[in-house]
């Protein structure tokens, strides 16, 4: 049996952990630069607020005090996610972190009743971290995803749906929307829509040869999983990232290379830090620039440049240098750029890195320097030590509704005052 732990309305729930007065009230979380809605509490969904809806469209609700809004606080969300995963890891034999708010867990060999175990896991996470979760338990990972959705939809399940009997699985699949099945995706969704297939059970009833011919091995794997046949293995170690990306939209258009240069250098530096955290090196550095596609009165441009490194590296110095070279290749004066990004690709484990014949000591020197850089920034805060190209002012987004980093910054810890009853 496999389980899936899915945090309910995760970003909104993170904000409520330190604002219990918001429980039961509509809460939304905004994207970078406070552009659009990326998370909603159930109460906000009931008001008709859509995922991805532009922020300005709900301002009347905010002005009337009907909705509480927060800028994205990814430092807080990431820390609470780690706490959720740590608690889950202490309760089950093994977990596979799927995203910031989801993790599969292995229940093979665990004694019944598994539904009570699932509810116990949910209660423990809520008590330890303050985040409500939905637990789905089923014979395969695909069915566990469906079960977790049912646990969210039906309060009478008390946070856990244990879906294991064949007759119960068939009953669920007869009503479950096919487009909501993990692994179907939009492309296949359009195909099934044209065919008039709406439910997961209709997909299961298709001939195996048809599924293999039209959807290949990946589609056949989903088809088998829905029938209770395990095809997606459990990964105790997360797969190594094939790419590392960092991009941001700017609060306003940027027209000069002098303004863009330190921003791209900062993005490249942050990508290099993530690369080292993965224990990887990269062989390619991409830089791209977007103009504002919503400004039809201005000239438009989208360009990207690739720099192939002489040898794989995880050095911030070399990655920043190559990103700045790529920036100069794509930048053109006369355009107002609204977004920039850096991508590191062709990644590989650092443990298998072979040194250069011509610079035998360069890797070790850079490795020691990067170890010091990461150590200082970990202890003293990101941005304490930076490369000169980043300048002295870090890139700042519009985040007018940002909550404190309650768990990751000493200066923003929650202060609790206690005193005699009746006194403040």
C-alpha cells in the first residue's frame, strides 16, 4: 500500500499557522510581484476567486474587508514544508517528497487498520506543525492521489481515504473526472474530450492495445495503476534535477544593461547555490529576456542565449561570469524588459567530475571557496557574501503584503507576551 500526504491549501495554511484569527476567513496568496493569485483558502474559493486570477480584479473584495491577502513568503513555506516532511518521515518507513506540499509514503508491511494510521498521521502533523493535511491510501501511487482528493472533498472521511477494495475502486473511478487523473495531462485530455470520455473508469475500459498505441508506455502505466497494478515505483531518494532555473518578473520595465547586469548575476548566483545543494555540476548556462507582452504599444522581444562551459562546474564565479556573457548576447537597447531568467542544464553528479589536465588545482580551489561562501551565508543569512557583479543592492520584488519570516529569521520571530489574567 502507498499513501499520499497532501497539505490543504498549503500557502494559505502556512499564513494561518501564525494568524489563527484568519481561520474560517477567506485568504489568498499572490505570485511574485503581487501579480496574480496562486493559493486560496476554501472560503476564498467559495467567493468565486479563481486560481491565477489577476490581483487587481479582487481589489474590491479586499477594500471591503472580505479577503485577507498575502505576498508569497517562500522562505516561510519552505521551512514549514520541511517540518511537515520531517514529521511524516518519523511516522512511516519511508517517504518520497513529490512537491513542496505533497509526499508519497510507503506502507508495505504495515499492519491494519491503515485508515486509522492515516488519520493518526494527519493529527500528528496538525499538532506538530499546524498544517492540515489530507491522506490518501491505496494499492498504487496513482490511486493514492485520487484517494487524497476524495479525503479533501468529503469531511466525513476525517482527513483520510483508504481505498483498497476492488469494488470501491471501481465505484470511485466511475465518477472521478478523467482529466483529474495523475498522468493524463492536457494533451491527452483534449484527445479524450473529443472521444467523449469523461471518467477514469471509461479510460480503464479501453483496450490495452489501444492505450499502448495511442499513449505509449507512460499511458499504459497509468492505465495499469488505475486497476491496482503497481507500475510507478517508490523512490526513497529524490531524482537529481536535470535543470535548475530562476526567473523573476520586474516591477517595471528595465531598459539598460547596467540595471539588468546585477540582477542576472544574482539569479545565476542563486542557481549555483542550488546546484551545489544538489551535489551537482552543470555544463550549460542559459540566460533569457522577455519584454512586457501586455504592452502592445511597445516593441516585443524574447531572446535566449546558451553558454557551453569549458568543463562542468558548480562555481558561482564561473557560472555568474558565463551568465553575464549570455546576457550581453541577448540584450538589445530600445526595448523595455519585464522578465529575466537563468537556467543551468546538462547537470551531473559532482562526485564523478574529472579534473582538468591544464588546471589541476582549479576545482579544489573553487570548491574550498564555495564551501566558505555557503557556510557564511547559511549562518549569517543569504546575501552576506556575494560576488562583486551582484552589486550592493539585492533585487527586490513588489511584496506589499509580505508576512514575517517567523521561523527563518531571528529578527522576525513571533513575540509572545504573557502576564497576569486581565493584564496585557
